[in-house]
C-alpha cells in the first residue's frame, strides 16, 4: 500500500507562482525517482519535471519550473514561477520505486488542479 498526497494547486494569475508538494508514504523499499506530470483538457499526460540522479524538464517549463526533493521526507516539490495560461492542467505526482529484488514500480497521485488565468 503506497499513497501519494499532492497539495499546493489552485488558481493563480498569469505571471504568478505556486508550489506543489507530494509526500509518499507506505510500503516503499526505495525511491529511484520522483516527479511531476500534467494533463490539460483534451491533451495527453506529459512529463513536466523529474528528479532522479539528475533532473529532467520539459522544454516548455525550463527556467520557470523547478523540481526538488527532500529524501528524508520522501517528498517532491515543484516550484512554479512565471506561470502561463498554457500551464493550466491537472498535475500528477509520480514516484518510481523499487523493491528488494530491484523490480521497479510506478505510483501516481490523484492529481491537483492548477489553473492560470490571463
């Protein structure tokens, strides 16, 4: 049983900032990566940012959004600055974990809505 709890979404005007948080709990042996994906209306889910041994960002968010981790708390953050209306989406936390036999598993949060108005 693994649970990811997301928070920090909301409504913000263009140019504003939000900070998303995602805390993982439950039976997780170890975490290989944590990150964020998003899905806008009528579009497929896309990668926003991930943090493993290094960070990875979608081109559309580079320089504006920053992913960070607190490994002791099994928490990943997404600092979102200079938000644009096209950032409007449901943001999903993702955790890639492994068990003691090195099998990998992906876990997903339920999503948090981010709405950027013009």
